[in-house]
């Protein structure tokens, strides 16, 4: 094994380590950071962290004293948790629902 081969293997190892560290790093945000990330106002964020009527809060968070903290990965998951379906997806879901309903109607008549 030459020195250049060894250097290439070391570089590849460092790259793997850096990628692993980046994947495991989860930034902790304060309310200003969440406002910046989501584009929502502070009052909207506070509303989404309240437990109203026994329901759990909409936005995952941590409370330390009077301050709120959020994990960026959880905010990203929350932001992408309810995608708007395309017309094609809605049409396919409606067609599937129609065939399911038709099968149930035939089964109840028999």
C-alpha cells in the first residue's frame, strides 16, 4: 500500500465521520428560530404550543422555565406532515374509494 492509497483511505474515513456527525446533529431552536424557520409569528407559535381542551399541543416543544425550545428536526417533520395532495392523487384516491364502496354495496346485497 502506497502513501497516496493510505491518504485516500484516511480522507474517505474522515468524510464518513463528518457525514455521521451531521446526521446526528439536531439544532435546538428558541422561539425566534422557529419563527424564522416557519415564517409564523411568535403569537402563532405560542398558540400551537398550548394544550387546549385536553388536546395535546400541535407543535412539539420543550419548556425550560418560562422559555420554549424546539428541535429543528421535529419542526421540519411538523412542517411536512400534511402535504397538499395533487389533483392526480385526489383522483386516484376517489377512484379507489369508488371501487371500495361498490364492492361493499355488492356484498351487502348478497
